[in-house]
C-alpha cells in the first residue's frame, strides 16, 4: 500500500465532489433538510388534541367548571362548540377534530342528586394509537375530577377522605418527555448511514459508467489503495455532517449532550467506516450509478428507518423481525447516540454495542475490498 | 528476463467470453523498440488481446510475457512498466488537463521533485500548453487523445499499448501521433498499436493481421505486400469505370473488382492473362482511351484479399 497513490485518489475525488453541485448538495443540504423535516415534522408527542364540545347542560355552572379541566390542559384544544350530532359526525369525518365530548342535559342534576352522571366521549379511531392515548388523557381528567367530588362530598359531612396512593414519578434523562430528544439521535444515525452509503456507491460506479475505470485498472494501483483513497474524502464529509447534525441537535432542537465527545468521535469512526464500506460493496456489485444508488437507498434508508429502533421500538416487533434487527448497524449506533446525548453513558454500559459497530466496520471493509478485487483485478 | 530483446511474447493465447471465442490461439513476438501493428476490423479481438497484455483481464488459456513478466501471474509488475491508452477516452472529464496529469503522476508515484518537469514534458509532447487549465470536458476529441497519450507516457514506460489511438481524430493529429510514435521507437520504447486504418499501418516495423480472433498474417509491410499477398492487382483507368465493374468481374481470370476512386482495382492470380482479357473485352466494345497497369498491392488490398480467402475457407467447412 502506498500513501502517495491513496493521496492522489483522495485529492482527485475531492476535486470531483467540489465540481459536482449535486453531490455537494447531497452531502451538505440533505442532512440539514432531514434534521429539519424529522425534527419538526415527526413528533410522537400527542398534545392539543382537537376536541369539539356539545354541552347540553350549558346553563349549569358545574358543567362549565368541569370543562375548564379540559380547557386549561395542554393535552386538549377545544376548537369548536356545537349543539347537534350532525356537526360532530361531520367534524370527525373531515378530520377537523379528533374527538367529541357530549355532556347530557341532566349532567349537573344527576351529580347534585348523587346519581351517576353519564358523559359521552367520541374518538376518531382511524388513528388507533393516538385515539388510545387521547382517550387515556380524558380518563385521567375524569378520574381526578371524581376524586375532587368525593373529597368535597366527604368534607361537607365532616369527614376527611383517606389519602389515596400518591405516585410521584420522576422521568430520568428526558424529564419533559420530549419525543424530539428521542428522535434526533436516530435522525443523526440515519443521515450518516444514507449519506455515506449513497455517496460512495455513486463514486465507484461512476468510474465504471464513464469508462475512467479502464485507465485506472491498467495502472499499478491496488484495490485497498483505491478503496481507502475513495474513502477519505467521504469520511471527511461524514464527519462534517455529524458535526453539523450534533450542533443543530444542541442549538436548534435543544437536545442535551451529556456524554463524552471523544467517545462520540471514536464510535462514529467505526459506524462511518462500516457505512462507507457498504457503499463500496454496493458499487462493486453494480456498474451503473442508477442501480447503485437504488441499491444503496434500499439497503440503508429503509432498514435504518424501520428496523433500527429509530421510531418503532424493537421490543414491539415480532420475534423473527427482531432477529433481523441485529444485522442493522444503526441499531447499535442509535443506542450509543441516545446514551451519549441523553444519559451521558460511558463505555462501561455501551461496550457491547461498540463491539458490534467495530465488527460491522471490519467485516464490511474486508468484504468490500475482497469483492472489489474479484470484480476488477 | 529470458531474452532482453523481446518486449512482448505470447503463445497460444485464447480468450473466451462464455461460448464466444474473442481471441483464438494467437502467437507472436515483439522486439524491443519495435513499432508493432495489430491490425483488424472492429470486433476482431484487438482490444481483448491488448487488455490481456496489459494485465487488465486474464487469458482463458495460453501463456505470454510482457517486459519479461508473466501475463497471468505478474499482472501487477506488468502494470508498473507499461503505458496504456484505451480505445475510449478514459480520463476524467470533470478535471482540468493539468489535474488529470497530476492525478496520474500520483498514481505512478512520480517523486515530487520530478513532477513539475514531467508535467511540462507531457504538456510539450502532447502540445496542450494552451489547454492546461481547461476542464477536459470542454476540449475537443483530438486534444483529449493527445492528453491521454501524454498521461500514458508520464512514467516513461518501456512498452506502450495504444488501442486505436487515432480513431475519430483529425488528420493533423493523426500525423502528429505517428510522429510521436516514431520518436518513442527511436528512443527504444516498444509501441504496440492497434488500428483499422491500413494507410497508418505502413508506419509499423512489423504487424499482425487478426480476423475473427485468429491471426491471418504476420510480417513487415513489405512482406505483407509481396510474400503474403498471393494475388496481383491491376489498375484500370478509363472513363466511367463504374459501369464496367460487373463485366470485368465476369471474366474468368479475374477474382474480384473494386472501385478505387474513379479507377478500378482488379484482383487476379495471373496479372498477364487478366490484363489481356480486359484489353480484349474493352476493345471489342470499342473503348479506346484506357490504360491497364500492374500496381503494387496496398496493405488494404492485402487485407481485403486475406479476409476473402479466410471467409472462403471457412464457408467450405
């Protein structure tokens, strides 16, 4: 292996990237765009559930007070009041509201006379996940109101109600339960995987497509020199993207970073090496840029999106699918990133994930070089 | 090295792609400093042979050496000592002329101290001074070919392989190319060049003619035109010669007739008899102002006649 040759290839590749506005855009704009889209667009938090209210007992102060519990909760947003079912049906059909609360006209009368007061909740179940959570919020509001009612009733008769269980929860690492904190580290992993694999897959198939490989393989350049030479510029781009993404995560999205930056860099080296090697492997398997970029998207974007635990928790998946996720390198990297960002984890708890990343990097790198050797030389 | 004078030598070289035999049992030797022509129509197996010699692909069977190195086992060594210019332009379009030269300087590990000098040498040789900072994409075909030749010579190879260096190139650049080839050969560099322009082949010291992957002739241009050429050529000069093509071809002593410019070239086994037959035919038809002369076969005549012989032999089989 010769450093001069590696350097010649790297410099050439840098010039080509500089001159190709598309790959430059891919390398710089895409990460920022993905962070913004996922950071702002993809929120798993359910709040401000749009609600319509039909209060048939509006003359009673009691029902108005009851509704204040919803009005001043951040989880609901009462967008409309109505006085008929036709409107409610239409609003749920059109998606204008997520749910409807109907207070019957005897509501306050029943409550004051000690009878069970019915309350109707209609929820749009077409988004079952959100519907379950929204209904849960309503249930919690009602339960709290019931406890207040009982306390008042007992107090009126001179009794004090025994204290119910008083749960005090403390959420670690993400006290505000801000789903953005959970998503952003995953987006970073996805960006690096996609950019790395996509750019390298194009950079070698381009040499085939344009015929420049013919000249290159007539020179004494060796496969590892070519692979490493191609590697370096994209490695730099990958780290640049990581830097941009981390800075954006910290400043734009306010995600805290508790861990060690040194560890972040070290473990990212392995993840990036694996991802770049995967791109080269794809390149060696396809001689056109189009096929290569499609293969790269198929083997990086989709698995990283769906099978890495980025959005969908792995433990919720069927056993067989869970087994596949072990082969997705982003799975380990995301755990590491979340650990570094939110928990401030060190190697003592992340060594197994780190080991998998190292394994992935070495495996991909050696397969890529071997495949390249077979195909070309 | 077994023999210092032999630059390239192959024995029973065969290359198959699936069922298709691209190169079939080829044998030849190229001496050091020779300009060796590899002639044949498109698809004859010229590029495949060159790629095997350059260590880009391995032969299916057969042996050979280039610069003393084995073409199967020492491909890497070969690559260090040869220059190769492929048929299709294969430098980087999105790099400037000078950046392309820089890149190959790095690939061939030319020491820093010598780089500048080598770069200037290549730019002078290819006469591309005016283009050095232009993107390669923006310069025309002929200049690209000059640059490609320059890059292939950057590391002072002892043997250089040029695969159709002059196809699609203007006549001035073509002449210039052959001038450079001659100069290289004078300096002791072996030049292995493929072409399908027979007029260019006259510039070679020796040549091989290849057709359907098989060698059909080998020798100096002179040998080709005399010893190897079995037929003789008569040139018939007459008004509206094209109208007489069929009639002259119909004569028993005439093998074939072809139009060369405004004249006829008549291929025959026996120039004397054919000349007489043509004379009789024309005079019987009342033609007066004509001339018949035996001419020396051009390489093109030789090649066409060899191909016809080959086709006839293979038709019979």
